[in-house]
C-alpha cells in the first residue's frame, strides 16, 4: 500500500503540474489556447522518468531498510542516536562518521554550536554502478545534504542525523532521490553504533585489565606481607640465640622487636589503607632489630611531624624503601652508615623520603628491583597521576627515595 501511495503521489504531482501548465497556456492565449505537442511529449516523458525513478527508489528502500512504509520511503530522513558521553566527545564521534561517508565534500563543523554539515556528490563514473537494475540520466541526480546536531544532556548527549536532497521539498514530488537519503542516514547510524560499541568494549577491556592488575598487585602485596624474608628471620633468630648466652637482656629486646614487627606485618583483611604512623612503627621495629645486629654500624634518624602520622598511605611502602636502603646501601658498606626517614605535610599532600649515606647505586647489579617496581605499580593503580615516586643520588653519598601522595587519599582513578 505504501508503494502505491508513493507512486500515486508522483502521478498526482505531474498531473497537477500539467493542469497548471494548461491554465497558464490558456491564459496567455497563444495558438488559440492549444498546447503544442512538444510540451505534451515532454510532460509524458518526464512522468515516465519520475515513475521509473520512483520504482528505483522503492527498490533501494526495500534493500536498505527491509520494509516499505511512510517513514522509509521519505526523501528526507532523520535519526537520533543516544550517546552516553559528554557533548564534546559525541561531536567528535559524529564528525568522524560523517567524514568517512563515501564521496563526502564540503564538510563544515561548528564545534562551539555542536553542529556539522556536509554535502555528498556522487561522481558520474560511479552512478551507473550503484543504481542496480534501473539507470537514468545523471541530470536527475541531486546532491545529498548531511547534517549532525549534538544535544547535550546530564553526562550524556544525543546526536540527530538529517539526510535530504539538496533542493526544495517541492521537488521530491517530481524527482525521488532513489533512496540515497535513507542509505546515508542508515550508514551514519550503523557507523555511530559501531563506534560506540567499540569504545565501550575498549573501556570494558581497560576495566578488566585494571582489575586484573589490581588483583595481581594485591596478591603480590599479600604474599609480601604474609611472608618474612627467610634470611632475615633466620639471621635474627640466630643472633637472638647467640645473645641469650652472652647478653640475655639484648636478646630479649631483639625478640621483642621481632614479635612487634611480625604482628604489624600481618596483612589487612579489609583492604583499607594504613597510616604513616602505623607504617613508621613497623619500620622502626625492623630497624631496631637491624641495629641490634649491626651495632654501631647503623644510625637511624627520624624526622616525622605529629600531624603527618595520621595521613593515610598504602601499607609496606615505607618498609620497602627502608629495606632497600639497609640491604643495598648500608649493610654491605664497611663501617655502615645512617638512614634518615623524613616526612612533610602541606595542602598538596604527604611527602615521605628515605635516604641513606651508603654505597649508592651499584654497578654490580645487586638487587632485582622487584620491590620498587611493585611500589610504582601500586601507586599508579591506587592514585593514577596524583602520586609520584622518585629515586636519585643522595649528596654526598647514598640514595634518596621520595614518595608523594595526595592529601585526598585514593583518587578516582582507582
């Protein structure tokens, strides 16, 4: 029924045009009001061409849309696509899909007004190839106007695509566009939907990847917290056993610090952040054990203000820096040295530095670097770009490592 109505409108339009022509000719009064046969022939040929193009239009509409109704047979098509992104991102996506249309020309974008316009002209060499079974003179083809308008919303937006012939609406009655507008608007909708699907898939993949990285880092942290380095534990117990015979009071202090360190090294079951005060107590217990083992070869200096002790921070980070300073800087150094733990708090957040005057960066490849690598990865996953870690030479000797954490705790990146 829609097909018959569409072709019927074309016939009515041409008949109406014929009637208007007769009235005008009679009013002029040339040749006693009789219309020359050449005009009749031209009108008849025009009607046949319009009906032929109408059949082509219906054929392409059925191929593109799979149905023929009042919406699909229209020469002027519009579609709205909901985009779950802000207006500027939606505009960028719409501009990309419009520019990828075949034979698109004269693309004009007004980013400030969230509007985009373009014109499609099919080259003469391509026209016969894209028409299918019907081929009509190129003079009947009209360029297609394409426009996209973005309407912003609350955290999302919508894009309205409009495709229509580049001529007045009155011409649609006499010269159907062959389904071009429908084909272009459907192409835009499919391309936009595909872009949105690809973007959502990438976002889901990123979320899964980030989740896997967090789980891996959490597992590594749990393993780090759950285990005490065998050499450290064996050496501490052996030293305590020796001191029990020679200096029982010193052995008692060593065992007390070991118990305190082990108690504070138990992993958190709720996954919450620790505080600088708690981390400092853990590291202090470990350093006291090392002082009992190294004796006067180790000097510990702590400069942490009271207001910094309650600042939240990830667990085991301070311990990692302290262990690196002792194991790679001071313990292998003849005569030992000192370690400094300094912290500062201001409006931007917490700055925590662990420095030593040991051997510095060594060329013998001592250490695997896994501890610092995990530290950097944990900072990235928990704070994004809001946190920083730097390590460099300490003047005149040794190494200084600094962690900078934001005052607001874990960022939205996590």
